[in-house]
C-alpha cells in the first residue's frame, strides 16, 4: 500500500491538525508515514498545506508531486492543487466554501462535503476539519476510522482532551458523508 495526499487551505482551518492526525493514525497501524507541513507567514488567512505519505514499505521522500488524493478547504487551494492530482485521482472539497462546479477537471472523483454546516450542526464550526478528515478516511480507507479516532489523544495536548469526544463525533459525521468504497 502506498498513498500520497496533499491537504490545503488557509491558516486557521486546521489543516496541520488533520495532517498530523492522519499521520498519527497511520503510525498506530504500524505503517510508514511522512508528514510535511508548509505555511505562510500570516497567523490566519495565509496558505496552510501539508503532505502525508502513508506506505507499507519504506518511503523514499516526503515530497509529493502528483498525489493520488487531495483535500482542499479553500478556493486558492483548489486552484493550486487540483491540476496536480493524478489522473483519475480523488478530490475532497469543502463545499461550504467551494462550489464543486469550480473543479477544473472532469477526470477526478470528487466528494463535496459541506463541512462548515455539518460542524455548526454539531455546535462548533471549528470542527469542520474533523468532518473533512472523517469523510476522507471513510472514502479512501488509508487508515481505519478507529485508528483515526484513537489518534486524537496523541495529536491533541492533554489540556485539550476534554474536546476529544466532540472531535470524534465530527469525524463520524464526516464519515457518514462518504459513500462506501475505495477511491
């Protein structure tokens, strides 16, 4: 198994958190994993991207040119990363901020998740990133949902452990948005 993913958004959307969470989940499953964050100098509103490579074999490089999948949380990330996805690849987008009709390619499998609306329905719009990563994992099956939820306590500092249940609920809500099957 070998899977490359790029996640992109803007600062404050929790891109680094879900990248770390996915990497931790892969680690829990004894898979090899690389995580490479990149972000602008702005604290909020600048670009925030990360790549995660998960493999059952050794990983030669954390650099991802053309990923199998991509998560985009902002229009600027859609413009930046959609052209790079491998032909026939998978694109998960935050349809709260991006109209799926704006996807510039017809050869991609697209899953549009209204993450902000779903997170607000859970009482906290800051859970939108957890909704997205739940949908992503349910669709791609790069790790199990159980591993993803178990990785929450490894990802969040202990002072935030009171938020683990809400994050797990958001992951499950996102997973329910993904049609069954492997992308």
